[in-house]
């Protein structure tokens, strides 16, 4: 469906009521550009709108079907920018993603959004309050959208860092509660996050490079600044991924160490019980002739000897850290 559309001339919104086709004709004749926003359009809706523009069929197919990698492509008379949006659900520490398709021409920019993350209404309002920036054309709108999406990336990386620190603290706490499931789920969300960020680096580097086609020279510094923010978010996501991998390995090592300690304790207690068991087994064989079998002090001597040997073994195991 159509969210909003307007003609912008010299950075100001054209207020006279007109349909979309009239606004595009006016932009071509008098200058300016049309900014059209769509949210999850159907194929029929997009085909109807496409009559006012001249999009490549492959670009149209991608915009309707979605599920594309972040990329920047150039077709005759139109350039296409695809980027992933991300939204952090604090309740379950989950990241949901969407997509934004930007079709940029000399006199228009069409923005198609899929998914719930990163609504762009505030982006339009904020940019309309900066007419000097909006007057730089459709690529000024593209920069504002990129800046908004990447700011969301940075906010999400901060939230994820808090979750990762909590999981790491749980791994090294004295509690024996396993954190492996939590770490695995966090790692899966970080990977999903990286799928949105990392593929965007290459196309944004192309756009931010000096002398890039179709990009006004006065906008290049803004795209370079956005690229720096994206690189920071990418580095943060990569660091969190590595930290989670290390935490998972530490968790596995902790479990193995705990199992070794448990086995040593079990072994020590078995050794403590083996001597009394052996002596009791010998004297329980019911032979008539055995050493000290008829001796008055035989029983106290055996019991005392067992206590002494057991105490000796217990002291040795305790000193060595097995108990």
C-alpha cells in the first residue's frame, strides 16, 4: 500500500493536491523529485504504480518478492539499493529483520519496505525539517534512510552487548546452572544481525567512494560518515560473535572440568570404601582357621586398623584436592 508521496522542489514539499502521475510530470518539467513510500505492496499494486515509472523487470520482481541480500545495482535510468532493517525485541532478546528497496532516478525515489522494523515516517518528517539537505535530491533521501537504519544497527549492538555480558558472567559464576543454551540462542541472533550488516559494507563503500556515479559530490562526505557508522556496527557484531564463541568454549571447558572434579571425588570415596570392604570380605569367608580369629582383641584391632587406614587415605585425598 502507499504510505505517502509528495513532490519536493528546492527542498520544500509541494502542497498543491495532485495525483502521482501529475507530480512526476511536474518534477520532470519544473525540476525537483517525487518521494513515494510503499509498505509491502502486492504484485498488482506495484504493477499499477510502475506505470508512472520505468523500472527494470528484475528490479520489480525483487521488490515484490523481497528476501534479497543488501546490494546496489544500476539499471538504465534507475539505481536500486537494497538494505536489511533490524528490530530488537528486548523481551526475548530476539532480532527480527525486514527489507527496504530504494529505486532512485533523476526525478524520483521510490522506497518499498517489507517487515516491521525501522519505520520511515520519522525519517521523512526529520528530512522535511532540513530543506537545505532535501534540496540535494533523491540521494539525500537515500542517505537519510541509510543513516536511520544504521543508527538502529548501533542501538541493537549495544543491546546485544548487554546480553552477551550477562551470559559471560553466568558462565564464570559459582552457580552450576548451564548457560550453553542461552549462549547458542544469542549466537544465532548475532549471526542474523551480521547477515543484515556485513553484506551492506561493499555497496556502501562503492556509493561513498569519491567520483561514484550518480552521487552528487556534496553528498559524498555524508555517505562516508554513514559508512564509518556501519563499519563500527559491523566491528561490534563481529566482536560479539567472537566473544560468544569464546564463552561457549569456556562453558564446555567448565562442564568438562566439573565432570573431572566429580569423577575424582567418586574415585576418592570408592578408594576410602575399598579397604574396609576388602577386610570385611576376607573375615566374612567363614573359615574355621584364620589369623586372630579366636583372639580376644581381634575385633577391636581390625576396626581400629580400618579407621586408621581410612583416616590416612582421607587426609591424603583432601590434601591433594580430590575431596
